[in-house]
C-alpha cells in the first residue's frame, strides 16, 4: 500500500489502536488515513501560516499535538479535529514534538535552537472516551501554560 497526496509529508504516526495513521506536511493539513485500505478519511487545517512539521499523540489516542512553521504548539481533540489549546513561545518554526511517558509534559524543539517544556492541561490528562471535553470554538482556544 502507498499513500498519495499533493504534499511533501513531514511526519507520520499511528493512532494507539492502530486503526488509523496521521500525516502532516507542506500542505498545512493534518490527514487521517484508514490503515485497512489507505484512504484519506479526514483532512483538517493544521495551520493558517505555514507547514506542519511535527506530530505526537497521547497514549489514549484522545488528543494529538502539532507544531510547525507558525511557531505554535497546538493540542487537538482527535475525534472532533478541534484545536483546544495553543502554546506560544518559539521564535522559530517547530521541528519536533514529544509527549513525556507520564503524559504530563509536552516537549517542543524549534528552529531557533530552543527546547520548550509545556505542562499538559489537566482537562487533556483526564479526558477519556467516556469523559469528553466540552465542545468549544477554535476562537475560544486557551493557551497552554508554560511551567515556572
């Protein structure tokens, strides 16, 4: 199987239940792919300003994190495809993102050479399929708080 899209892919990762892939790249979109037949099942705008370079997903698969040329760390609810939190701090594009093994921290690396450590919001830590976050609009997305 081969995945085709009009983008230069920058990142790919499996959903923890191994039913889907997430990709991102030069088209500024995050695409959900069906593993079974390789079809694109959903595309969301990952950025308004530039390429999306990095993705990470929580152990539960309820949320994923993105970062790219817009210099913003974004926390998305997986099923809804809504960005709930934005982290601003990098002065260069974000090249890598990781979630700590205990899921309490997000680490981002920027082109400017900085490494930022972000506290995972409590609502994300406590979210489960049976205990979802309330739906909010993109305009009301909150900022991720940097640790002291």
